[in-house]
C-alpha cells in the first residue's frame, strides 16, 4: 500500500493511547507504512501521568478506612502508616511495564518509532528534533494536553497534576486549587493517604457541568471524610513563608493556618516538577481574606492542548482560543493532509474517546469507509470518594430542553449501614416525559464507574423507563434501585 512518493503513508506525532492505536491499526490491519514520534514516554497522559497511576492511587487511598470497617465485620486488623516510597516503587514498575507494552504493540505492527519531538514543516513533511525530515501522505497530530498554572505571581511555587507521581515524599498539608474532576479526585486521594487537604474553588459548587444533585452529594461526602473544601474561594497571593514579611508568621491562629507552627517551620524540599529546588512551606492568601500556610500547593485549574511550536498555524491549520486544533467530524484540519485526534482537539477529553477518534480516522483514511466521530452519550466516571458515574443529560440540562420526570433515591448502602458509617449513595434517572426515553443516568456510590459502564449501554441504546422497569433487579445490590424506582421524585 505504501506510496513511493513519500517516506510513509502515515506519520503520527504523539505516542499516547489515541496516536498509538491509530498507528498500529493503520499498519497492522491496513498494511500502511507508518511512523510515530514521541518526545516523552509512550502511553501518554493516561498511562504515564493520568488515568492509570491516578486510579492506582485511588485504590491505595481507599484502604485508609478498611481497619475500622473490618472490625465491624469481625476482623482484627493492625493499622499502620502509608508507605509512599513502597507504593511509588511498585507504581513506577507498573508504568514501565505498560510503556513496554505500548512499544511492543507498535513494533509488532511494523511501525517505525522516533523517540524525539516532531513538528510540521509543510503539509507532508515532519521535522524531527535532530534536524532530519520525513515525508508522509497523511500526518496525524495526537499530542494531547498539558496542565496549566494560573497567571499569578509565584505560581511556579506550586505543582501540577503531572508532578504528583514524582514526589519523593508526601506533604503533611496541601492546598488544591480547582474544582474539576482532577482537583476533586486528588483531594480525595491525598486525604485518604493521610495528607491534610484544603481545596479552593472559585465557583459555587465543585464539578461544574455535572448533575447538581450528584455533585452536591460528592461535595458533602468529601467534607465528611475530612477534605476542607471552600467554594467561592480562590487564591489571591502566594509566596514562600520565608519570604513573606521577612519570614514572619501570619497573625492567624494555628487552627486557621492550615498547618501548625511546627509544621510550618518544617521545611520540605521538593525534588520534582516546577517545585524542584524550592523550599516550603508556602504562605497563601485567599480571595476571602484568609491567610494559611501549606507544605505544598497543587494547581488543578485546567489543561491546554499541546499544540505550541509545532508549525501548525504557519501551515494553515486553524487553532482555537485555547490552542486546540480545529477539525471537522472526520478529524481533518483545514490542511487536507493533516488530521488531529484526542485532547489536542479539545472535543471530549477522555482516553477512550481519543482511541475511538483514532479508529474512526483509520477507517476513513485507510479503510475507504468515511466514519464520523460519535461524541454522543459518552459515559464517564469521576474517581472521587465516593465515585460518580454519569451518562447523558444532567437534570438541569434536560429540563432546559423538554419536560422531564426525575427518578432519584439516596440511601445508606448495606455495607456502610452495617458498619455504622454515614456514607450515602445516589441513584438517579432523568426521563423524557414525552417519549419516556432515559435521557441521563447519574450514580454516586462506591464503584460507580463500573456501574455506569453498563448503564451507559442502555442509555446509549435510548431505552425507555419502562424497559428499565421490565428488567429484573439483582438483589441485594445498590444498583438494583435503577430498575425499581416506580414513582418520579419530581417533574420539571
């Protein structure tokens, strides 16, 4: 299939999940001559510094309350401190293994790989960091995104989500700035690992864009579990405590400081990320006037597409306000030979979506089967504690479109009730009053991500409430409530 006018049929820039899938399928299943360039580790954000290590940290943090709960079930377990070094060693071993899997998949499919940065020189030419150039009939940009810091003085003192996995030791206290899923997930993770966590979010409620009832329960649960969550609050100033007022302690009481005097004087040297070489603790002033001291500050205030200095605009590829590559429904840019998938396009920034976009690209370009990307009714999970699983429309979005019925129940699940814990779960269906289609499903519960994957099939198939009701319940389970709620909680 190789075109002799070019070095390759396809050159992929970016070795994340989407780029690797597109490269190996184009080469392995369609016989295309393919190359891929990656200037960091193979596997990208998800495998190396996102979904996978984060989920393993979620698992680790979930053991914090096992000892107390186990006692209620007749077990006598010994509680001990969390071993960050031991966990991190195993984590890095697992990430090395997964990166090896990605490299082997590419090699097994016959994809040439270049471990260096690449940029576009013209519509069919890629220039590598060593100065060499490669030509390709098609170029696919799959460079993902990068975490950003706010534009405030001394923002470099804080770390970003990429840095969490490289810390030599956990801080005693941390301030997390942001209210999205990354900020909220890490607030729960670090809280579970024994860190004193404070979270600032400038909006009225965390997890903006998700169902109001569901995110309200998550926020309530986070506070009950020990996260000091402040909404309507943002960071105003920050500096090293040693540099603040000639090193003087702010005048607030120790309780209001977010760290005791002893903790505040316990200087920690961070060894990774933007904090490398910097010494804490860090003094912070909030927009509400409070002043606190933390061992560490984490900015989880968003991510921007990784599209800078790639020669895109010079070539005629259109970029959006955030730097996202603008593409059509087939992931094609304004330059016909250049395509883009994944977070760099800022459509739906989820790993499975990037993979599906990569598959649709390959089917369109190499399979003679034009395949638009389907971004409708994508299920997702937020790995807070408890987790949130969601698919379809929130109650708020649905009622803006049509008349709806809401079926919702919140209760203490059997496992928690027996252990005399106050944890509550939520099961919720949003239903069209006109045609009875289930427009949205929202779950807040342990393992909600597992549940929503299955519920997502039913919502994607546009099943009706009556079809849910006709499904026999699995008892005793939390999720049986999804098929046993007979009367609407409210209509709108």
